C-alpha cells in the first residue's frame, strides 16, 4: 500500500474552489446570501432560509458510531467521505459538522475536520479560530459571569445567594488548574470573594443554545431564560433578571450564522456550533441542518461519540426542538474498537496500539460485536433504518470484515459496507453511499424514546434502562434535592441530556462491550433552561478536561514560510 501523507500535508496541497462557487452549488447568491471571510470561508445569512422556505427538505442522515476507543473511530472522516461519495454517485449532498474545540485540537484526540482524503478545508482554519464563533461564546458567557459578580458587588438587589451561583466561567482550552478557583481576592474594591471555577467553552449553555436555536429572536429568548443563580429563597435568577441577556445576544449576533466551507472534493460543508456529546448534546446546529436540507438532496450530519450518547441526544433533543425527522443512520465501526470491547486490550492515546490488537482475530471481533449489536438495536428503537460503515484500517483482514458484515446484517442493519474513504476519498465510500440511499428510501416510523412531560426521574431511567441497559439509577442526595427543586421551579418538562463517559454504555469507562448488571450513578443534576434540557452528571464527569503529559500542542509550530506544521 502506498504511503498516505499526513492530514495537514494533504489539506495544504488541495485545490480549493472560491467559496462563491461552493455557494452557487447550493443555489446561494454570493452577493446577498454570504458574508465573506476571505476566499474560502463565508457565513450564510439566515435570510436564505426565507428564500428557500417553499422547497422540500432533502434526506436527513445521521452518522454515529459504536462505543469508541479513546482514539475515536473516524465518524468525522466517514461523514465527509460519505458526502463526497454521494456526489460521486450523482446525488447533491452537503455535510454539516461541528466546529472543533481547541481542547481536543491541542490535546490528544485531535480536531474534527476528518482525515486522509476525506477532510474539510482549509484544515488549519477549521481546527483553530475559524470565523470566531467559539470566541464569541466565550465572550458572551463570561460577560454574564462578570455581570453576576458586579451585581453582588453593587448591593445585590436580587438577593442572590453567593453560595448558589450556577454560572461558572469558560475558556476553550484543557486547563485542569481552573476547575476550582477563588475569585474576588484582594481588597474590598476587587469584588465579593467566592468559590467558582471554569468549564471548557464547548460545555457552555450558550454553545448549546447556538446549536439548538432557530432564529436570532429565539436565541435572545433562550439566553434570557438561562438560570444563572438562585436567591436566598431558592428562587431561580435568570440572565434577564440581572440584565445580561441583551448584551450577550449581541455578542452572538454573527456567531448564529453557519459557516460555509468545502471538502477536499469541493463538496459543500456547513460548520456550526461544537458542543461535546459526553457533556452537552454533541451535535452541529439546527440552523445549519435546516439550510442544508433546503439546498441539497442529502444532508450528512454527525452526532458525537457513540450512539448511546450523541445519537440518542440527536433524536431526543435536537430533532425534538427542530421538528426535523431523520431518514437513516450510519453506524461507524472499526475492527480495533470491536476487539477492544472484549476488554482484553488497553488503548492509550499517544502510544502505539498493542501488537496483538493488529493481528487477525475473528473470535475477538465476534465477541466485541456485542457492542455493535446493542447500538443497532437502540437505533431501531427510534424507528429508523441503520447502515454499518466499516471504517477500514490497514491491519484489518478480509475474514474480520466478513464477520462484521454477517453480524451487522443479522442484527438489523440494512447493510454493511467497507469504507476506504480515508485513503481514497469519495471513491472509497460509494458502496456505503448506495446503501445510505437505499436506507433513506425505506419506510420509517421515527419516534422519541420518552414523553417530555414525564417526571425527570422517569425520563432519566428510561434512557438508562432502554439505551444503556442499566438495572437502575442511583441518585446522590444532592441530585435528589436538585431534581425536586427543578420540578418545583417548573423545569420538569424538559428533555434529558445525560453527561456520561463516552467509553462505555455504563458510567465506568473500563466496562467494555455490552455490559449488564450495573446501575447508573447520578451525582449532580443541572438545568440548562435556556438550551432547554435537564443535565444529569453520571459518576465522575468533568466539564473542564486537562492536558496530558504529551499533548498535541507540543507538535504545533510555524515554519520559516509562516505555514502551520504539526497539526495532525
């Protein structure tokens, strides 16, 4: 097999089309529908939605995955490759994906532009600042935080309890030292001392709002509803109550517009929002999908991490708020992940795979396939047709791949296709594209997993038992109190956004495969009222990651010509 250059080398040698040409593929007018950010990126004006309102929607395809290893299994690469492949077989397709956080970009996992010959470009801009949306979220979020502390300092007319302020600060980096901090130290002019901390920006409720909003006015209302603190009578205090919502919305005025980019094969790509799926709902924006569906025959979107997290939230939260109905789902599978689900292999980011993992072992593939089977069963529960994409690596053997195909077909998948899009671009995923077209044309009966009007505990337990296959749920006393308070405050009819490890169906990342006989521990419950969901934390979940001893940031630099080097 020929040696494939690095992702960055491939991206930097690509031939890009002017963004106006990409826009014209979608029927967008470069003069009236775009706000340009150089030659190869542009924001799309939301007025384009009104222009296309009478056009029928295209087919809506979600790309998800089995429970991944810490390395990721190539969902973004598959999303991009599938979009390219659909165009190759004569379908007008658009890819919609999230903007990557600088946390993973400078950490271990890397960015989310895809890889090999299935990438979104310009890759450096995609993985770094892009058009500034994440910076806008950081600014808007921290403005609200500053106004809370200013309110305390200037007399606290709302009687805010300084020990019950839910709103922390954010920064878009992995920085464990900021998880718990004391602010207001110094003299009396330096603010009211209190304990707080930082979350990573992609965990901000404003990020979740950006991904779920449908208009600028809807965003303003959602930001106003955000519960930022409680008063001394335990009544919620909102961003509107402290006068912060209007200014925060103004900071988000440009961020609400999706960014238009392209793949290596010049397939249109809409990049917007970037919430993590193990913390927030893990999907790109409703607005990007709405625009893409009006301008394309097929829209390929990606939900984060495994289907027990990202896809469950795609169906129960994103589709519930958008009113959009998916036509099919793609479950990305790798041989290495299936083998890892036997529990016999240890995969450590930044280190080579164990030698035994790269050797043919059909028995391990068959045993680990229990994880894939459970995900396929779960996707079927939502009434849609799944297709399995086997993201092929060089060490995978024909016998192992055939075993996956047989098990997938026997477990409810319409088909299972080997995808070589990393090495061959769209041409490597045409079989998968044909299967997706077939799946999208199947009769489906899309449905939600639960009724939002059920009590909070009932909804949590339906997800835990139906999706994770837990025996039950254990609530810490603090979580019990929070649930009672949220229902008392009138927030009980919101959908559930579980914050859970992405490495297992359970809350224990070491528990692989398709585990049974466990319970889900709920240690804390938060209410993201503006975004519109209740947010239970399962086990030891952190909303601010930390850097490893050897983060990717060590490799990133500028060469003598001013080019980025070392970025994947």
